[in-house]
C-alpha cells in the first residue's frame, strides 16, 4: 500500500447487485413469516441465483479495487 487514500471503486452493475441483495433480504424476511414457502423448489433456485449474483459483483469490486492498488 502506498499510504494514499483512493476513492471506492464502483464497477458497472454495482447498483444492480445492491438492489439484488436488498430483494434477497426482503424475500428471506417474507419466507420467515411463512415457513411452508421453503418447500417450493423455485425459492431455492431464486436464492441461489441472487446469492451468486451478489457474490460475483462483490468479487468484481474486490478485483477492481486490488487492481487500483497496484
């Protein structure tokens, strides 16, 4: 690290990953109110897809930030 402060990196699509994370948390909140919803396979697929989307976006932010440090 060079000791300088760098502005946060905002790669393309980062706002959509934030929205996806909020939607996922909202869906999980609703699922806790109706446990029978967990038996639906589409719920598991939706959570998996949204979780992977947030993970990939997070990795892109980390990669862009580490590239900025070099």
